[in-house]
C-alpha cells in the first residue's frame, strides 16, 4: 500500500470517528435535555399530587400550616432532584467512559500509573549515569 492510499484510509477513519464522536455528543446533549424534562415533570407531578392530597384529605383537628406543606414538598422535590441527578451523572459517566475507551483515551488511573513508571525509570537512569 502506498503513502497516498494510507493517507486516504487514515482520512476515512478520522472522518468516521469524528461522526461517531458527534453522534455521542448529541446523545449526551439529549440526555441533558431529558434530565431537565424529567425534573420538571417530577416537580409538577409532585405539586399536583400534594394539591390533590390536600384537597381530598380530612385532617380533623389537625391544622397544617402552609409552611409545613411547602417544607414537605421542598424536601420531596430535593430528594427527587438528587435521585434524578445521580442517575443522570451515572449515565453521563458511563457514556463518556465508553466514548473515551473507544477512542483509546487513557483513564486518570492509567495516566497516574504511567507517570509513576516514568519517574521510576528516570530515577534508575539517573543512578546509572556516571558522576562527573
């Protein structure tokens, strides 16, 4: 295979990888939009649920203050947002890890191990050099 054919093949591979990277980036963007939509839906659903419970409940002698209801709703929304956020974070980390792995990008741990190995080799070389 001559150099022109190799360059053409390399260009094709790079274009293909670029298309795949763009596709993955778009999926990550869409996942972010989905996350925002899920938070909004969950918040609206929770609010509607609380209103319905308040309307249908017979509390008898119990008098709930609006502050208490708002506090409970806020806690539930916070808890839900945290759960959705954790799921989105896990999904994002999984997608980026897969993308980095596919393109051969080393992990942080691999880079640190390589740095340590290079430092040990440099130290051995320094010990082997004659002192001037």
